[in-house]
C-alpha cells in the first residue's frame, strides 16, 4: 500500500491477536513505523 505522502508500506495484521503493524517497504532493512508516524504521513495537505 502507499500512504498519502507517497511512502510505500507493508501492512500486516494478525487475525488471532488482532495486532497490526506497518513497515516501510522501500528500506533495505524493513523499518517498523509507529501508528503516529503512519497517521502523520496519511494526512491530506489543505
């Protein structure tokens, strides 16, 4: 998936424990993104 600011990310969720995570998809080593970071990067600029 791609966030509003153009950051490609991989989203994963566990159906057993309901955990959710986002990782930067363009990094050589996957970088976990915090929920706050994802929200910041998905804001629409007015």
